[in-house]
C-alpha cells in the first residue's frame, strides 16, 4: 500500500480537531495536526492491518489523541473517510460513517 487519499469530510474533521485543541491551549492544535498527519502517513505501510469496525471501515487509533482514523481500501489506496473523536456517542459515529 503506498497511496493515501483524504476525503473532504476527513479534511474537515482534521480542521475541527485542530480548532478544538487550539482553543484549549495555543499550540495544541498544531501538535494535534502534526500527530494525526504522522498517524495518517503510517497507513502507507500498515493499511489493511487494522480491525474492521463498521461496514467496510477499518479503524486506526491515533497514538496521542483519542481519535480514530476510519478508512477503506481501494486497490493500492487507503481512502480516509473520517477522523473522529472516539469520546463521542457510538451511535453518532455510526451515523457519520453511514453518509
């Protein structure tokens, strides 16, 4: 696996997470974004090894933040559909992934 594609929805999730943490403490948003980008880059090697948790969505857990990276596999590409704070209601998460 060598390609990664972020959906527009996943990009919005990253932005939302950035602003959430940035309002908690200046600079924390940058740290969040950096950590999540590192997690996402690791999918170049590890895509497909994560547990399937809903429909065809694999979930990779962030190493530093309570977020899950939800992706599917398409040939040689991991497509990231959502980056979700896992402290949310599980039904809310299922609804978001049903889009």
